[in-house]
C-alpha cells in the first residue's frame, strides 16, 4: 500500500506576527514526517495518531470540499512530536489529502492539496496563517505572507539543533492570548511588529550571505519579541540558556510557544553535538537537523 507524506515544519523567523500579515520564514524537515494510507471502512477508524477528537472533524472538512463521503480507516505513521510547534496537525492533513488523491485517482496538484490541508488545519488551530500546511506540502525553505503567494528561498544548510521541552503547547490558545495582548496594547504591539519586519528584512540578507553570526543574532532578537508577547515558558527559556551557554550563535522557540520546542543555530555540526549532549544531560529530547527537503 502506497504511503503519502506530510512533513514537519520549523519556523526560523516570524511566528505569531505572521497572523497579522508580517512575513515569516520557515523550513520543512525532511526527517520528520507523517504518512497516511487509506482503507475502505464502514466506520471512521483512525490509527497512529492520538488526536482523534480533532482529527476526524478535520479530515471530514477536507472530504466536504472534495464532495466525497467517508468513512475511512486512515492509518497514520508519524515521528513528529505532537503539540510541539513542529506542525504535526498540518502533516496529518497533508498526508491524508495526498492519500485521498491517490485513493480516488483525483490527481490533485500540490496547490490544491495545500488549500485543502489548510481547511483541516482550522480544526487544530482555529485561525492558522497557513504556513504550516504550506511547508508540509511544498517542502524547502519558504518566505510566507498570509494571503499571498509564498517565495522559495535558496539557502545553504544550517547546523540546527531542535530541542523539545515535553510541554504541550496549544496554538489556538497562544494565538488567542497574543490577540488579547494586541487589543490591550495596540501601540506597543505595533512597535514589536515593526521590529519583526526589520528582523525579516535583515534575515533575507543574512541567508543570502550565509552569515551565521548575523542569523544567530536575529534569532535572539526574534526570541525577545516572542518573550515580550508572552508565548515563551520557563522550560523554553532553560533550553535556550543551555544552548547559548554551549556556544549556540542564537536560539529561539519555534512555533506557537506555550511549550513545544526551541531551535538553536550552532557554529558547525561538532558544536551542534556539544549542544545536543548538554540538553540531553538535563533530561530533554534534542536532535540535529541541517537541511529541508
């Protein structure tokens, strides 16, 4: 039986602010993904993911858009941590849509798969920007602005460390919290938004020049903003501190926050291994990732 993939994602710059029209830069992770295979069934049966109360309505919303009727036995296989800011919900929606296309000979384009997966994503996150499903569908490194065509970025491999707190963050809750903050402090939020725009502009240049030191400094600035808007946690800050103490050029949470993961930029692979070992010694999960698809 053919398996159909949806990839995990990593946000390098711009999470949360992307909801308000600011560009974000993210990458798909080639070693973290979800696969889906479909089988005829008289009842809905979801295997391999533990979010069935959200998953089934999300998948049904995709069927409605395609004028298809379930139910199905959907067998998922995933190595993406759940509620960790790595796009597990998007990967489920993308892999399922790809499986539907194959199962029903629909020959859906990646563009259509992405649109449908975004419909499913709404059941996971309420008002998602669309960056998760876009990265999960198309792969690579992308600059994404809500409601606009994305831009593919050609960047050299980055020696990245991803570390997970084990705390499960709620994207929906974090987005709601940031919205409340914006409404209570519109002028201050506008200042932070302007700072985020400047970070993105500088990041484009730094990627073109493969200037790791500048990329790291910009990651730190991005983290300051995420801390200011209240989406970091003590555990995330601890992982960032460990990474920085062991030589990371920059580190920040990735995704919605409130738990989940950080991403740290190392000087090279040897330095990355030092950071990983230090994080693991504190009892956290950490791994190396260099390049997107």
